[in-house]
C-alpha cells in the first residue's frame, strides 16, 4: 500500500512501516497522530486520486521523537564595508512511523 500525504506545506510518499521526519507538529512522543490530508492511495488492485483530497482516507502515524536538526551556519559578508553577520539556525522536526493507511 502506498499513499501521498500533505503536511507542513510539503507532500510525502509513504508506506506502512516507514519512518520519516516532517515539520514539527504539536504531539507528545509515543502518541498516535492521524493525517487527514491524503492526496493519493495506491494498492496492487486499486488506485484512488483525490481532487485535491480523498474523503474518508486517513493515515495513522506514531510519533517517535521530537527534535531539532543539526545547526546550519549562515554567514553574510560584504567586502570593503567591514560588514559580517553570522547567524545559526536549527529547524525543529517530528519523526513519525507510519502505522496504517485506510481509505
């Protein structure tokens, strides 16, 4: 079973048992979260495409970890003006494991 979900402004191709990192959602570790914005479901015998979303389709996922990505260093430099600016950024994420896809 294969599905395409939309979360955090991005689309992900998922399958049961898969782990993925998505934009941070406000759910505790160990809880089950339901994605209701399902764009496509494909199985060996059927293929459903939503216009734009499928009704009654849900994807259940278990939240494994809330975390932050490694630090990115942004360095802005302008020559001849003595302008240097150093900025760091760590993007928060939620790691989930897909439990099941229902249509």
